[in-house]
C-alpha cells in the first residue's frame, strides 16, 4: 500500500559497560562500541579506531549485509554494544538485535512496538527514525506514534513504553533520544501540522515523565526562571513565548524538538534546538515567535533554562534551529574557549561560547541570498527584505531553500585535523505565501514552494570547515543534497553517503577520494565504526532513500508536479533515475586486517 504523507505528500553486558554508560559525568573513552547515534555526548561522531586508515581504506570490502525489507527512508545510526548490533527501522519501527559473534550476524531477537497505523497519515517528511540510545542495560528509542520505548538489550523484552503526545494533533516522533545519567530526553515532530513543540525528560528505569519544557507559552511552561541569563537583550523579558505571538497562536506555534541533543558534563548542561514556527506564512504570525528556531541550554535534572539564543526570530524560510551542536574546546584568539559549533539551516556556521551562549563568530558556509550576515553585537541575522515571502506574490531565488544550507544530517569533528566535516545542501526556492487556517492534525503551512538546485546546477556539498579560521578547508560538490551523516576516524578517514547510491571514504586532511562503493539505494543514514569480537574494525551504514529529500522516490510522487513534497520534488525530479527504494545495512571491513 502506498503511504500518503500528510504534508509532503543485549546485550551480553559487563558491569564495566553499564557503569560507563550510566556515569555521564566521566570522560567518554574509546571502547570500540557505538552506544549513541552521535558516538558521544559532545556529538563529535569521531572514533579513535585507526585500523582502517587513509593508507588502506581502498581495500575495504563488504563483510555482510542485512535487509530490513522496508522501503521508506532509513536515516538511523546502528548501535554496537559489546557483541551485538541494534537497528531501529523507519515505521513500523522494528528493533533488531544482530549477533556479531556469529558469521553474517544472524538475528538474536526482534522487537515490534506496533505503532498506531494512523501515525503514517500525519508524518511530515517520510516515516523516518534517526536511531536509539543504549543506557542502563536498555535500548531506548521513539516510535512514530509518539511513544518512547525501553527494551531489555539482552532479551528483547519490553521494559516500559510511555505515550507522550497525540497523533490526532499532528504529533509524531522521529528523533533519536539522548541519555544523561538516570534520564533520557526526547522531543516531538510536527511543526508543519501546527503542534506545540516540547522536550521531555523521562526516568530511564520507569519511563515516567520527570519534566517537560515547551518551546512556546509562559515562562512557567518553557521552564524559564530566575537562573535564565540569555546573552542578548531581545531574548530577555517576561513570558516572551506568549507576547511575541498574536493572541493565542503560540498554542499551535511549532518549535518542535526533532533534531539533535548534546551534553557537557563540565557545565552540566544539555543543548538542543527548536524547529520552525507555524505556519510557514510569516504574515500570519507577526512578532519574534519565541522560542522557535532557538538553541536552549538546560539543566538536565530540572529542565530549567540557563540561556537561549533565537537564531532566526520570526523565521521567514523554515530555517529551524534543530541541527547538531558539536561541543569542543578550541584556542580562539590565543584563548582556550569552551565552544559549540552549530551549522545552521540559515547558511551560517555559529561558534558560540557554550557557557554563556554568546556568539563568537558566524561566517557563511553555504550559498545564501536571504541573509546578509550575522550581527555579532546583537546575535541577529540581517535579512534581505526582497527575499521575504509576501502573501499572494511570487518571490524567487531564496537561498538557502527551506531545508537550509544544511538540514538535520549531522557533521563530524576530528580532534586530529581540527576540522568539522559538514554534509549539506546547495538549494534555492521560489515561494508564494497564502492564508491558511488551523485544523488540528492537518497541514498548517500556507506556502507554495518550488525548490531548485543552486547556482552551478549541483544540489549538495561535503565540506571540511576550519572553525578557527572561519573558512572552508576543502569541499566536494555532489549532484544531490548530501543527506547522510558524516563519520570521522583516527585513521584520518571521513565517510559519507550520497543519494545516488555511493558510500565514500575521503582523506580527512585533503578531501581526496580514497574509496567508494555502490549501494542498492541512496544513503541518508548515519555511518558508524566499531571493533568486532574478532578484533577487526568495521564500518557500517544503512542505505534506503527517503526522508524529505527522497520523498519523490519513497512516496512515489509525480515528478511533473514541482510543488510535491513541499517543493522538494522539483529539485529532485531526476532522482528516480538514480536510485530505487529498499533498506539495507552494509558492513565493511578489510579482509585480512587483525
């Protein structure tokens, strides 16, 4: 049955491991495993394994494969805990445990959460899932119908299952959880359906809600109190989550939390971004529309907000704020700084002081016509008035397009090269805004969009970014948006995938292509690496085109209708010639490596 998209359309655990996974305030060291999608709380996606390196990566071969049998977008990252690999699929969100000790990694167990089928009808951007987390002997992940589930990692038995939202209001869940100590943090999707965004903390042992911070509403609901100290004046004031909206509109104002979360044990803060305001039509929501398109720093125990910066007040172009926040220490201007790197959808690379939120630098990393620059004095983008959507009028050549200079696809940081490896987009759009009414559980957008490849007729870039110099070190142009995650290793190799079915390894220092492999479907998943029970290093990635960018294939959309998938079809109309659907895990190794 063809799904109609609503809008765009265990473990054999050791005591040591359990202690390491639970004690989140101690430094995370390389153990050859991969227990969370971002590899670590700093979201570096860097592995210290170096058996596979720039000198031998060209000898990589397929070690084994595993088919999920599903045709929607596979955006997740596999997990490896001791001698078991875990995979969460797109809807129906199966959780597989694969035995790495046995040849070909046969299935140890399969858990089926049985999400409500009706959730498929309110999913914005395909039926994707971005992964799970291991903590306290459990694999914890989200289901499309707004449940978080904990499964015993050894037996596959359900430990708890908590309902957190309502699909009848347009809420779904696609993000990967983050665990810190005895809590796991999850957020909702559905900004294009007029949901009210939130981040929720659950007790790891019981699944009970500990706290919830809304993205809009009163300070009480947003968990803003006396300790809240934002660095810029426009983010100070009482109940801004209500007063910066037309009366009552904050209740369906978006600000979903479907992207990435990071945690810093030194400052004891979690960092995450909120998504776009609703509707897309900015004329219907005058004001800054707080706290959408915002980064928050919060106390993980209480949820109390410590600071926030709104990247895109009164977001004009669906630029969100959900992209990854990579936490590193850098020498900046002769001073050691605790910084956060955030490549925003607006096309600018933010380097921020993660203790205060103040922006240190924000140079342009992607092609843009919609924003001139980021004003470092007040933290605000200087928008181009001619590119603001206007009701009933066609506005052309807005760059980046709604998926941004970079969407959710996560970057990787190498402490060896001091470069951030960024998979991103090169897209522009033409838009016409229109009046839209809110009806719970239905699309709430108010924008007709037609996307296209940017100047030069290419759709994506994989680049290495030098944050201290504030410039690109090298880049690789790709025909389609680079919608996969990135992986960096101590072997000075960086891995990423393309939508036209290539999985690539490049030299971390120069960007020179070292190896490539043609998969069965386009890659929008997140590559990982691990040490197997045999002592060998492996690299794994899920292929399976889909998501917003691949909806033209996964949803079987008509390429003659350019406005399909909220306009993404027009930019991807040749994708059906280059890939088909089908989820497959590929695992690679060097055959004779020990």
